[in-house]
C-alpha cells in the first residue's frame, strides 16, 4: 500500500516563467502541489521565487502527491525542468 502523503518532484527548474505556468496548470486541474528547493526565498513572512537572482540561487521544486505524478507530468510536458517518469517503475521521491 502506498503512502498517501508521499510527494514526487515533477519539476525542478530555475525558470520562473515555467514555474508560473506549471502552477497555473496544476491549479486549473485541481492538483494539489507544494513548492520547495533552494529557488525559494523568504523575506519576512513571505516566500517568493528567487530565480530572478540568477541560476546560482538554485532550483525550485514542484512536488505533487505520488498518485498524481504521471498526470501532472503529462500536463507539464514541454515545460523547462519537467521530470520524465518511467511508466514501468515507481516514481522517485524527494525529501
């Protein structure tokens, strides 16, 4: 039985436009996601994307529940940093 709280990285990029498009696509499809990675920056109580500060700031990760990983990667196909999931193997996870 799989863990319903397990998340899979479906995108890792420092391209803010791709991240913005991916977030819109996932939200429009009702797919819950979370953001993580070094590309996120905190300023006071706000979190924002830091990719405009350059690629050395690190990538932003978009993660979805494991059971939605294939659907999400299909929706995000063609965007910079979208993961390639093998249909025959279980998706990899990132902490």
